[in-house]
């Protein structure tokens, strides 16, 4: 703020001094030539006196420099310049010329509105294989927003040099969505019994329908035991192509090699990246929040029986928001059509079936006796 105030005052001083010189020029224009010559000689005599005494002038202000540059255009200033070198005055002239054209020149085209800039960034991030030409074409042809690819380049999201080229690959989320029907994912979770015995629960999930394909419990998970779980869970005529699992030592290279005989391509998640197997991680969280956090298993057999009941509820009765909402075993099922939205029919009643001793309930219509 102080610098801005100083700059404004300097400009006002230069303008006022230049205006005063213009008034003096207008006054001199109406005077006789003899009077002007005499005054010129009078001023030169005083200047010569100061030069003989070697009296140095004060440092010129910006206003003084501007007036000297302006008046030098009206006569042969080289013979009259004594306080600075000619190169200095020429430098002032060039600086003033640059400032003049900087003020006169416009800063270019105005920036696009904020919502259009955000739309360009959004389209670039959501479509990693698109270039600037494609984004500009989408904006003009489909949305009626006419911008050139060069304008799109100005607002293109910045990427570090260490990242690969945008066109090299698609996002992991896009890959999972495109191959959801051919994807299965697996993971282990740990459960502690009432006797502080550690048990391991193996879960196998079908990504497209969110259906739990297989669940089993063991106290000693090995690669051989895990391979047997895949043999029990995956039928011979399956349509799966990819299997996602983490880098746990249980999933050994030998196990991955055996899984190739199933027609599966193993996708190992990156190191310390649980979000790459987000579907199984979410399933593990749901299993804890809705079942395991509310009971303490006594043994491996007790835990297996409990999970069997919860698995049936999960696959056949629990709604899933990611399915629309829907139910994994019947993803297309909806409530009865033609029924009023906010009215309970008189000839039916809602019945509830207890699950896991009342931890959950399943609701359905039941016809009442006439």
C-alpha cells in the first residue's frame, strides 16, 4: 500500500510539472523574439557561473526527467545539455517509450469465466486419454462453448514432469468399472476369539454384483489352503478374467502361477495402497461394523457358522447403494409396482425375520387372512 501511494504521488507530480511547463511555453509564445533571446543568454550566464564554481545539481526526480525528455523533442538539445550525459537522456527517452507502450497495450484477451475454466480442468482430469483438441471439440460441438485448443492449453491442469504422459494409461477406477463383471477380489481379516486365539477370515468378492462368492476361516493361513479356497469357490465355467489381491506373503508367486490355470490374471495392488483393493476393504469394514463388532466368537466353528448366516443375509437381503440400491443375488429386484408410495395396503402386513439373534431384521409383505 505505501509503494502504491508513492507511485501515484510521483505520477501526479510529473503531470503537474509538465502542465506548468506548458503554461510557461504558452506565455513565452506570445513574447517577442528579442525578449526570449535575452532571457536565454541571461540563464546561460548563470549556468556558466555554477559550472565555474563546480556546483553539482541535485538528483533529478522522475518528473524532471520526463519534462527534459519532452522538451528535448522541440530543439537541438545536445548543445544545451550540461547536467547529464547525452546517453543518459536517451536512456530516459527509451524508458519513457517503454512505459508508454506498456500503458497503451492491452493485457490480451480477458480470462474465461471461472465456471468454464473449472469445466476444462474437470474434463481433462476425468478423461486421461483426451488432449486439448478433444476437449475444445467437446466444448464447441456438444456444449456450445467455443474455445480454441490454445485457450484450453492455458487452463490445462499442471502435471509434474515425473508423471507419465496422459495418454499412456487409463485410471485404475476406470479400469475397474470397465471390467467389473470379470473382476473378483479377495482379502484376509483377523478375528480374535474369546480365548484370545487369532483366526483369519478369507473373503472372495465379485466386484460387479458385490456378491460374496466365498468365506472361510482358518487359524493357519497358507498358500496351499488359500489355493484350495479358490478351487472351492470358482466354478469351471466361470467368466472371471482378473483377480485383485494385495502383496501379503500368503499370496505367494507359486499361488499366482497356479491361479493362471483358472484362466485368471492376477493384479497385485501397489505397496501400501489399500485403496487399490477398495471393494474388499469396504467389505471388510462392513463385515466388522454389521457383524463382528457385536459378538465374540468362541471358536473357529462358531465364527464360521456366524459368518454363514451373515453371508446369506448380505447376499440375499441387504440393500447395497452401489447397486442402485439393489441386492447382490437379485440386483434388478424392486418393490411391487402400482402400490402407492406412502400407503400401507389393508390386505397385507409387514413381517420381520430376525437375523443373528435380532442384530438385523429382514422385512417383507405378507398377505393377511380374509
